[in-house]
C-alpha cells in the first residue's frame, strides 16, 4: 500500500541490478508516484549486472541513468574491479573483510545519487543497504546512513530523506518482500548477485551466491510452514 505521505513524491533508487536493489526498486514503485533508477559503472567485473539493470528498467518503463564511476577502480584495489584478482570465497584469515569490498562505495554512490536527485527536484533516495547481513562493510550500517543524511542536507542545503527498506531484514525476509510486492520471479530470474557474473541463480559457490541461496531456501521453508 502506498503511504499517503509519499504517493505524490518521486524517488531516486540506487540500482545495481542485483537482488537487493531490485527489490528496493519494486518497493519504491509501490511507494512513490515516480521512480528514477541510477546505476554506477565502476568497472565491475560483472558487466552483465548493468545489462540486467537496463533490462529491468526498460521492461517497467523506468527512467534509468548509468553513471561512469570508473575512477573507483583507480582509487582502490579490490577483486570486483581487478580482473587479475580472484574473488575471496570467504573472509581471509587476518582480515575483517573479503577482497570484494570497495571502500566507501555506498557513501560515494548515495552522494552522487543525491546530486542527481536534487538537480531533478527529488528529495527521496532509496538504497538496498542492509545491516543484518553486515559483512564488514561499514557504510552499510544504519548509523552511517543517518549520518550521511545529515551531511547531504548540510552539503546541499536540502531535505533529503534516505529510505533503507532492507536495513533490518535478513536475506530470507528480503525474498519475502519481493514475494509480497508480487515480483518474486522477477527478482529471482532477472537480477545478478553472483560475483562471477552469472544472472539468476548464479554460479552457486561464490559468497554472494551462497548467501542468496541460503536466504531463498529459508524463505521457501518459512513460506511453506505458514
Ligand atoms: Zn556466484
């Protein structure tokens, strides 16, 4: 159901074409009068993610911007932007994060999305960050999002509202949300989460696929026990 407060408003969704942001896109389409999607091209090894994002927005007639963020690969060494690095399948000993971490990614993406949004007179921003599955990514934490909201408002003298519909959901509950929104199959078959670039159910063994599959199985279990 649309909130009375939001139904005449527009929102910019940070949209990667993965499971979480696609669920957020469908959530935002339900909440807001109009949705604009923004995808960042930062030289990620799975270019197909951007193709998934384009296909989903085209199918639903959503205004879609793909912004060049290739400088991210120049700033930081990580396995998502360096084709010569293997993606960690687990957090390595002596490290707190897998080598797929792109430092500051959510901060940068939300900041650029906010600049774009303000230019369009839009104040609502939607992102699929989630603290429940917090795997050492500090800019996925709720406290960071609240802090960034204050910072963006001060930086641009504006009243942004950052929406994080997945913040306190686990992966199983995120699948349940896609199901409640009537888009379970869209999210399952049209998104790309896999670090090895295989859409839908993915390669099955990278950390992203493992997390996604475990969540999906839990979701199916809890749905069948209802
Ligand atoms: Zn995979």
